[in-house]
C-alpha cells in the first residue's frame, strides 16, 4: 500500500470533469469528484481508472480501479437504492 501522501498527489494530477459526463458529488461530503488513473506494478505496469473525492484530505472516498474510464465513472455515479431491496 502506498503512503497517503502519494495517493493524494496522484489525485491532484487527475483530470477534471468532462463536459459530456456529469459526475455526481461525493456521497459522503458532497465534494467535487475527479477522474484519474494510477499505474500498478503487479508484475507488469497496468493503468487503472478511478474516481475520487477532491474536496479535502479528510474525505478519501474512491471508487473504481478498473481498466476503463467509463466504467469507473459508472461505478462512481451508481448509488444504492434506499430501503430494503427485493
């Protein structure tokens, strides 16, 4: 696992919201979301997409780490339904 300082530096290099795709705000703090990539070295370098909250270092909400940008955005924008599911 990377030190938290490295994780936030990676988030800071993320790309801002696209005009085409509206990212929902953070479900925990309401902050702005960013789409970004990270490279994992396991054992070969692999790029992974994720979406995370950029509001502050206190909120570390993140979703994704998958191989497509659209997939990461879809995961972030999906919200659980309220009440009991059937």
